C-alpha cells in the first residue's frame, strides 16, 4: 500500500526538461511537414523559371545557370488561361453565395424550428458528411444530363450548394444562440425571416466565413466532376485546363509549372488577404 502511494515518477522528474523536449519534438515535426509541402512548391517555382533544355538535362537542379520568364508568357499565349480564371472565379463565387444562403437557412431550420421529419433530415446530413464525394460523381452526372445542364456553370454550382458540412456548421452555430433570445423576438411579434436575417445571421459571422472559405477552395480545386461535365476548352476550370497541358507526348515542363503557379496564385492571394478570418473560422468551428 505504501509502495503504491509513493510518487516514484516524481523522483528526478523536471517539468522544464519535459516541456523543452515536447517543444523540440513539436518544432521538429512542424519543420518536417513544412518541408514536405514547401519543397515541391519551390521546385515547381524554380522549374518555371528555367529553360526547357536545362530542365531536360538535370530536372532536380535547384540552381540553374539562367533564369527567364518566357515560360509564363508562352503558357499564357498558348492556352486560354484567362478563360479558365474567369470560369473558376464565376463558379466559385456563385457557389459561395448560394451555399451560404441555402445551407444557413437549412441549418437555422434544423436548429430552431420544429417540424415532422426533423431528426431524419439531421441523420441524412450526418450521413452525407460520411459519404465520399467521389461516389456521388456518377449519379450527379446522370442527374445533370437528365436536366440538360452539361456544359454549363450550373453543372458545378448546384452540386457544390448541396454541402452537408456547411449545413452541419451552421446548425451547430445556430444551436448556440439562446432560445430565450428567439422567444423574446417572437413575443415582440418578429417573424422567422427577420429572426434569421437580422438576429441570427449577424451572430454567425465565423461560421459564414468558414463555410465561404471552404466552399471557395473546394470549388476552385474541384477536378473530377468539372472534367466530366465541361467539355469545351474555353469553358474549363483551372485544374482541368492544367491537366490538359501534360497530356501530350512532348511535355514542356517549364510551361506546365508556370501554368500551375498561375493557377494557384488566386488561392494564395485569397489566403494572404483573409488569413485572419481563415484562422478564426477554423478555430471556432473546430474544422480539421
């Protein structure tokens, strides 16, 4: 009994040493994972600035003898990258606006309204989160073909609006709003639309920011469904257009890397401008 109560682990134990060891381990893991992300990006950036003959001779040389921006001008002139930008931007912005509007209303209804089948709808939303999106591509393609939407922007916008994750985030935030606040507004004669628009939505700015950012990134980077539904070259999005550059027999590595860098520039700029809101949204919604 006396042996079990003796704190043997405290003998020679220094909390400061344990804290330092943990910090060093965390720093090492952070550096390793940062290098895993940054090295391919750095290689792509450097390759886009090198001539094709040097890349062919030594693809992994990080320090070329000459640097040039010709790959960027050739990539822009040889491919309709401007149209790909416009298509991706229109689709992503419309998807963000409609996803926030539709999913916030569904989340508000699931959080504060009582109606028949509410629990079934919540279960369907949770099931939709667990289902891989790749398994839905073929049914979505058949639905879009039946509605004659192939080749249009709506073929990508409508599937993006049906986002169970966005409904789940909004429902979780709306449920944090006290029922007493809703009841007080109802006693004062305020309708459900005013409660939703003027009371609840202003309180859910972190959720709105998180859903908008996630929707924009996922829609901008979507590949499989745009590859199937957008067949015309000028109607393609950035990821699909970039994939067509490596389909030939003679790959121009510098132009391909330059096109890739041009493709991620909008997302990089959006991250720099909205970095604070992205961090707040991820932290407050618990998205991993």
